[in-house]
């Protein structure tokens, strides 16, 4: 008879790509994991994994069986939660990028703690690569990262979509949200996230496709440091509106949406594929989504209102 331990061992090897890493994750010995896999393959009468030295690759049967195993583990956890949890409470672990901790986190926490007063929450701030690794290791219930191609062992779904902005130091009384075409600005001095950050690749692709000339690049994976440096220099940064929404009226930054073409950012919620989210974690995820949606609607309201005013002004000038 196939045991739950055998299924967990197979899923761990499949997702980690090695027996050593799977044993570490499951708190078992490498020989024990190997034995579970042999017993499972014997029960099924099919090879699930191909072993080439230290490398492990799933067979076609292994790929199909993995999908079924993930569903079994998720259903089992859901059943456990339905018995153990009668209301929204518990301890949750969440990973967020600085994009979300800066403007979305505070109101989301207020709403969550009011709705689930018995819950405990731990927030880890890091960039996408670190958060993805933590999800794979089972150290977080979920994380919010830029949209990416996906990875084995991770389930993901779209959480928010919004506009990217050119952020520079405020000079004079220019109004925010005036659209800008980067190709017309001349050589830029741009602060960018490091190469391991998913957003870096997206920004560089936008530059290349749209003929944006960059004079200098400064890699800085420190969001508060980036903002302080931009505010006191002639360097610029490309940042999502959801991060800058609280800065529209503070007089420190010039915040302009990229146009011709517009540039959008997408953020996804990622979680371990083999687990089901607890009610408390699901509640907090939904609150984060709603707060991000508020920023998108604010952008539409402000940007749409500014464009309407510009059209009225232009018509008035033509009449004169």
C-alpha cells in the first residue's frame, strides 16, 4: 500500500531535483528518501524518476503522478484545517517586496488585525529571488513577487497590475502624473535593481524595444536608499505606481507614467504547490489584493482627471 510518507518523499525529490536536498527538506536521511522512492515505484510498477549521477529528472509517468500527488497533499491539508479551524486565526508567514511594504502594507495590516484579532503575522521583506527560494523551502505561506515564468513546486496567480512610473527629484512646481516618453528624454542616469531581480529584466527589455538611451546604470537593491538617492540627485528610477501612491502630493518626487507605449507591472501571489492556504493567510492575501486595487483605481481617477483638464485647456487655447 502506498503511504503518505512515500508520496511526500517523491514530491520533495521532484521539486528539489536531488535526493540530498529532499532529505534535508523532509528531515530524513538520503537513504531513507531513496528507499521510499523505490517502494513507491515498485507499488506503481513504473519508474517515476531517472537518476543520472546526482541529477534527477522526472519521467513522463513521474510528471503525471506529481500533479496527482500535489492535489492529494492539498486536499489532506484542507481537510485538517476544516477540522482544526473554526474561525479566522492562527500564525501566518508572508513575504513581500519593498514595492508592497512601502505603501500597501500598513493599511493592509490594520484591516487584517481588526478582522482576525487572534492571528499572529510575520512579514519578511526581500526581493523576488529570495522570496521564491523561501516559498520552495516552505518557509512562507505566500509571497508577492513580480510576474515570472513559474517554477516547479510553486503555484502562482495574478494579484495586481498597474503602471510603471519615471521617478525623479522634484524641480519647480511641475504637476505629477504628466506622461513621459523615455525615448525623447536623451541619455538617462538610471538606478536599477540587481540582475537577479525579475523587474530588472523587464525594465531593460522596455529600454531596448523602445529606443531608450541610458548613459549610466547604478545597481541598487535597497529601495529606501534608491528613493533617497533619486530625491537628492539627477538620477531617475522606474518604479510601480502602487509603490509611489503615497508620494503624489508630498513635493519630493516628480512621478510620471511611461507612455508611447505604456509600461505595466504585474505582481503575482506565489505559494507552495503542495499546500493549501490557511483561512488567515487567504484573508490577508485578499486584503493585500484590495489595497493594491485601490492604488490602481486612484491612478485611473487622478490620471484620467488630469488628461480631461489638459484637453479642456487645449480646446480653450484653440478658441482664442
